[in-house]
């Protein structure tokens, strides 16, 4: 997904191992990418096969271990990275560590002095973390080629940096996360950066299962990881035109009027991608994958489109799906379910009906949800204006005094007074197990 996530610090709570790095010994760990006796690409850690059951994290970094995850992805280094890596090690997880090579769209790769400065800064980070026992591999950058995959100066800089990192640390493989498995970007990476050990590909539904075919068509023999995966991208909605609402043209690319899937619909997509695009491609070079995004979303065209948790750390059903993928078993108490977008209505209409409301008008909404844990669920409804964000970039808490009586499966609410596009959300909350379901209807006030 375009743009780097900001690295956030760990928080002390009963789901986190307490922060503290004193007890973590630095030691040499040998990670290799090689072909086994059957000619299949595998990843090994100290000689033992290692398949990445991963989560791309921007919050709750230690949490994937509770669901059977063995690796987290960090996009860049920062003040909190040492503590995050220490806690990952204590919980038995490895870290796919990004070192923040700059995107071609915002950096002049023809400026030799700037390129050299970037290289020196990155090598300093490599030297700082290369002996950390949680380190799995180095990712030089994330989608740096997205705006221009034919920038030869950029690719040469990637190759030069990859060689330098390998010389500094021969014990961990090197990769670069690409914005998809397009022919040009893959060929240029392999051509100009032969020291890269495997491809990293960010790909969203339904593209992940086709990555091995794309690698083969490009004439390459190189393994890969699926380093971001999730529901269909907001940038590629044309195959589902009914989910593009007519007032979307009134907005910039940062706030599209798109119909969002329920958390249960998303859960099925994550499960499908893992089974078809990750483990289903393990014999075709896939070394594992990373669900996007573990935590809650703080950027993108439609907030809450991605994200495995609410801001209060209730996990959605996709986390349960990943536990099934990673361990073979669902948790005993699963998240609530909202089976379909049709199970949430506004004045009897569904999201695809492109609902328009009069300013200040009285309206009704309801949702049909199922508790899977046997506990009583509660409901939380909120409305916010399309494109609005909290100070951290996350989904707003909602406009005050619009919902008449929150907490029920069926509510009445007053439409906002100002013209514009809005979203009505409902969270179905299992307080006992700290799990949730979500659904959303966009509407337009005119």
C-alpha cells in the first residue's frame, strides 16, 4: 500500500510483554534462502525451515503471537524499534525489518551526495541491529518504485546498497518490498540488485495467487514473500462498480465514496488469500506472508478499510482467521459476525443504494449480528464526515448528539446539518473476549 506506516511505540498492558531490553542477549543468527532437496525454495533459521506467518504491524506489535504469528513486519527503524524487537524475541517472533530507503517520488537518486548519505545512514542501522536475535531479514524499502519503476538511478542505488548491506551482514537475507508483481519492476530489481535474496510483493485481493505466474512469465527464478495482503485496494475498485457511490467524484483521492465490506466479509477474504496465495503457493516459491495491517488504520482513502483491531484493541474476525491459518485451529471464542453488507440497513436501504438524507432529518438504522462466543454483545454506532481523521490519522470517534440511543441493534439518529458525505459505522462488541465486528454505510446529506 502506498506510503510508509509510522512506527509506533509499545504500550504496557496485559497483552504485552513488559518493555525492557536488558535480558535480550545479542547473538549471531543465520538466516538463509535456499532450495531444498526437492528443488523448492525455502527459508531457514539456523538450518531449520521457517515459513513466515506474518503481520505487518503499526500497533500492537507483540499481539500476533497470541494468534500463532511468528513474524512481524516493521517498515522503518525508530526510537521504539529496539524495544519492539526485544519483545518479539521474548514472545518467539522474528522481525522483518525495513530500513527506510526513500521512494523515488520524493528523492533525487541522481544526486550522488544524497544517495551516499542515505546509504551511510542505513548501514549504521544495519550495524546497530544485525546481531539482534529477533532479526529475520532486511527490507531496504517499501514501494520505492511505485511512482517510477524505470528509474535506473534508483535501481542502481538499490543494488549498491544491497551489496553493502550483505558485506556488513552476511547472516541475514536482503529484500525490497515492491508495489505488485509487475514485469518491469521485478526484472529491474533482479538485474540491478543481484544481492537481493528474494522478492517482497505487496498485493491485494484478488492478485496474490497470480504472483508465481508473473514471476515465471518474467523469466525469473527467485522466491518471494507476500509482504502486504488484504481486501481489494481502494485504488482498484473498477471491477466492482456498484461499490463506487455517485458522489465520490466530489472528493480528492484521499476520501473516496466507496462501500466498505463488513469485518466478516473481510475475514473471508484474508482466509482465502492465505489459503490460495500464500500456503497455496508455498511449492511455487512463496516463503510466507504478512496480513495488512495489524493494528488500526491511520492512512488511506477510506479509514477502517484495513485494520485488524478497533482503537480500543478489540480484534476483528480476521485475527481469528489468521489463527486458523497459522495454527490449524480457530480460537475457542471467536469474534461476532455480520455476515453481509445487506445485514446493515439505513431507512431500509443498503450501502450500495447510494443513500441521500435531508439535513437534520430523523432516520433509522439496524444491524443483524451473531455472537459466536455465547456472550451478550453490545452495539456502538457513530457518524463522521467523509475524509475526517483524528489527530493520529485514525477513524474519528463520531459527531456528538446525532445518535439518539446508542447501544442497541436498532437505532434512530439525526442526519448532520451540513451538506456533504458521511459514514455511519456500527461496532458489535464482545467485551468478555475483547473482540468485535464492524459494518458501515456511507450516505450523503443534501
